C-alpha cells in the first residue's frame, strides 16, 4: 500500500539589486526595471532599485558674475590708460632701492604738474633719478618744502596717443582671449567641467541647451568688452 507524504514547499526570496552612479551638480531621473523569470513555468518579478542618472547643470548666476568681473577689470584699466601720463598712479609700481614707490611717497596732480609728497625727504634724489630713468621726466625738489617734488606733465602728442591705443588693444585682447582671467578662459573652464560629467551618457537636449546658453552669454559679454574698448579708443584719439 502506498503512503502519501506531505512535505512543506520552501520559497526563497530574491534580493533587490542596487545600482549607483556618481554625482555632479545635477537633476536626478529615476526609472524602475522589472525582470521576469519563466523557468519551470513560474513568473518571478524582480524590482531593482531606481537607477539615478545625473544631469549636470551650469550655474549661470555664477557665470554672469565672473563675466561681469572681467568687464569691470578692463573698464578700470582702460580708464587709467585714457588718462595717460596725467594719471596720478603712474609711478605707483616704480621700484626704488628695492622699495615700491607707494611705500616712499604719494602723487597728486596740481595744474600741469605732478606733485610727489615724500614720506622721508632723504630719498628725494633716488626718486628723481628713477623717474628720469623710467619715464624720461625730470623733477625738482621744492625749495620751500623738502618733502615735495614737482614734475611737469608731458604734452599729449600723436605718438603718445598711438602708444596708449596700442596698450589698450593689448589689454583688450588679454581679457578676451588669454588662457587665464579672460572671458574665453571662464567659458572654457566651465564647459570642460560640464562635459567631463557627460562621459557615461550622450548629450541630451537639456544639456545641449545649457551649452548653447553658455555660448550665448559669452557672445553677449564679448560684445560688451568690445564696446568698452571702442569707447576708450575713441576718447584717447579725440
């Protein structure tokens, strides 16, 4: 006679899998995946954890701030160039016996003369000598004030205007194209970091629009830089 033996049926659960992708200032997109196992006529659904795909983003407020900084720096320098040799800061970077000029004296303009006020009158001869050597300008110590040197302002000539425009052009090109501290350098740095985060997937429409907006901003600020240059050039040559 046959006996029927009842044995318990043991079902084993299948663990969930997890996939992680590194982050870079991004907006996550989640997607669930299900797998079906039809072995032995059984259907087993496996829900994996969400896949997180990171979309890099460009901080355009930061980009605009950096571009504005370039325009401000160029505007400041162009104003100094427009003043030419009538700029009271003309001697500020002069080195005198291993000392910077501003540690020894200050400069102002009165009428058609520079007035250099010395902090120590004992350096007067060294100051006068270096100014002659560097700028081809002669100065004399005020007989009534041993702390002051008077230097006549040089006349503005066609040659001096041409030299100022050349200098202005060099500074303009630097702030436009230089490898560092320029509009193109800022754009290149941001673009390289952005594209570095795209190595795991293709460029999406959202990402392409960001790169296009970056190029549009570059074009806008390049135009601003050019306008500032042309206005300064016109004022120098008038």
